C-alpha cells in the first residue's frame, strides 16, 4: 500500500508542474552560438568597417613576435601588420600599441588608454 501511495504522490508532483516552472534559456544579449565568429582569413568580419578616427578603435590585445609576425586584436578583429579593413590599415604593431593609417592619417594607439602618443 505504501508503494502505491508513494508512486501516486510522485506522479501527482510531476503532473503538477506548470509551464512557469520549466527552466528557460534567455538569449537576450548573448551571441548566437551558431553564427560564424572568425572568417576564413582568420579574423572576425566587420570589426573595423566604418572606423573614422583612432578614438573609434579599441586595442584588446597584442601578440608581439618580430620574427614570425605580430598580431593585434582591435575591435574584436584579429589583424596583422600591413592588413587593411575598411579605411583602417595596420602599419606597425609594437609591444605597447599599434600604428594605424586611418583615412590617410597615421595615428599610434596605445594598448593602455591613458598613454596615447
């Protein structure tokens, strides 16, 4: 008898769950896990398109390697020396920042925001 009451109680508890009790995933503000992050060239597409000045750039990281070629992460895009994206061209990557050519104007942007040369 107690087995029957235990089984019946479990079934009632499971059946009593409403839609509000279900776990839901809120995707608001999160990236689509199925969207391509990196293009076939090894960098994120569209990160440097539409840049008008050095103030629009954010250096997020630098891997400095003078022998193999340095890379920088700028506005979410991985970019190497001499690469262009939109109106931005990377002239030189240094350990402390990046020298850009933006709309024909050379501008050094430091990896440290308060240290712009």
